[in-house]
C-alpha cells in the first residue's frame, strides 16, 4: 500500500460553485515535493489539513474532521473505464491518491500511518456536491457517484507529519466494528435504515454524521415509523 501522489489545489474563480467567494480549490494537481499535513482547526474556521491546499468554502469543506480526502487509484481506473476518459490523479479533488489500499472498505476510526510521522483517522465518506459534478462535466454525476457507494474517505489528523509521493501507507489500527466508509456513505444517502448500525463507530465518526444517526434512532423510536431524509456532514 502506498501513496501515489499528494494533490494540492489553488483557489480558482468559477461560475459553478456555491461558495460566497465564487472560488473553488477542487482542481488539484500532484505536488512535486514533500507536503506538511496538520490538523487545520474546527469546521467553519479550519480549511485543508495540507499546507498549500486551498479550501474556499469552509461552511461545507475542511476542518479537523474533513482535513484530508483520499481516493484510490483503482477506483479512478474503474471510472475511467465507465466514462471512457482519462482521469489523472487529483481528478476527483482528492488530496491523496492511493494504491493497494481499500479506501471504501476502511473502517470508520481506522488509522493509517503515511511516511514516518503522519497518522490519519477515517471519519466518513464524501458526499458529491454541485461543484464536484460541474467540474467533472458528467451528466447525472451526483446520482451515478452516489449509486456506486465508493466515495473515498475523509480523514482527521491524529499526528502531523510530512508526506510525499511514494510513501508507504500502513494500517496501524482497525476498530472492532463493521462500519466501513461504504456502509456509512450508504446510510447517509440511499439506505437510511443503516443509520443505527453506524452508531457502533462512536466518536470516531464525523460529528455531524454521528448526530444524524442519533437523531434518526430517536425519531424512529418515538414515531415508530420510517424517518425522512437524514442529515449528513458537508460535502
């Protein structure tokens, strides 16, 4: 398991983002050298965990629980075949493009060591947004991406460190539950009946996803009938 590239985005003005600034950092390119990764601060204040990476809408992006976004090269290859186009590393706005790591099968709370010092913890899957869909230029993209249930993983920084392309990735902790990134994503989107199951991940889960699951269970218990659309962490 290794890190193929570390990808950074610069703020760009576009006409398809909801960000008040009218700018987005979704268009990411592989960095040439080492990149420092740190906890950026709470959501709404902190941005990306990668020094030099732009996050332009901190209402929905960035912060400690979404400090880093990882996507597997194997999943990019799958989308290449389906879409019939080349997808370079960073095409999905991911900070880390990995190889040999089952990102969507990772458990919420699973910890990865990358390079010598950096330790990251999986918090949730990524919800596709309009900026992602429009930047990619694929019709019906949000629905297609959601149906695949392979969203890549958001991670928080447990121990800061410097990383670069080619660094080894080691899974140093796997919690004793079965809530994977894919299961958590499905619970927050198309299969809300899975929300109670995600509670097993506890405080390792993104706080907004944990709150949504708790509210769902409470309302189900009091109403005794299916709940409406669940809340979910910002995309």
